[in-house]
C-alpha cells in the first residue's frame, strides 16, 4: 500500500538552517493588543465595538506590512481593498 504523497518536513542541517521561533516583536504584539483593548475598555470607557474596530485596523495594517515586506503584493492589495470596503460600510 502506497502512502499518500505529502510533503515531508525537511530536516535542518548545515545546508538547511532550522526555522527560527517567534520573534520578540510577534510575542509583544500578541500580548500588547489584548492588554491595550482591556485598558481602553475598562479604564477609558471606550465601547467594545470601537475597541474591536481599532484593534482590527491595527491588525490589518500589521498584516499588510508583513505581506509587502515578504513580497506578497497581490495579498497586500487584497488586504487594502478589504480594509477600504470595511471602512466604507455604514456602522449601526
């Protein structure tokens, strides 16, 4: 019985360096955004819908930056289009 053709993870060695783990910037972002949302809601009295919109916008900006830095221009264009459409939709 043949195994299904699935890509196997290449082992790292001198010619293939190991993939690095999450960077300090990625960890800081994962900690800072929920903390910032909590502070804005509890201490600042900002409504949750506004906090979600603000943090979602920051996330879109971060994803677009990573996409452009990685050379994904088509993905960056799709993200910008989605962000513009979301900003133009009327809010309840």
